[in-house]
């Protein structure tokens, strides 16, 4: 004799957890996000007021592309990346257009 409860006839909503269970995870996620943003802002303000990389070298600030915000370009790798980013975007766009044209001309089907 089988005494195990059967779930074949039960409604799926009875098996789902209550909706209030999601609220704590959302609260924790939002609190974590706010905390990370606040600490990042605090550290960046402190970093700008002291110096770059703790060497006494002043930060090299440049006008940014978005919203006229200043961007630190003291790091040579970041400065190089930012200077070549427009070229990278042009090459990536050209690659995309050429590959699409070749696929269209030669009827290449990709799945």
C-alpha cells in the first residue's frame, strides 16, 4: 500500500514558495548595491584628494565622452585603450558589415 502523498492532482501554485520570500533577497541586493556604490564613491574622492597610486603623482584628468565628466588617464594602459577605442569601434563595425555582405553574397547559412 502506497502512503506517499501524490502531487499529480495538486495545483502548481500550492507548490511554489510564498511571494514574500523574494523580498529579503531584493532588500539585501539593493543594500549591497548601495553600499558598494557609496564605498566606491568615498574611495574615489579620497583617492583624488591624496594622489594617484600613492606616489605623489598628480592625477591626469581629461574631459570624458559622456556627460562632460572628468576621467583619470594616469594609467598608461587605460589611456592607450581610450585613445584607440574609436579605431576599435570602426574596425569592429567594418568587420561586421563585411562579414554580413559576404554571407549575403555567397548565401552562407549559419545556424
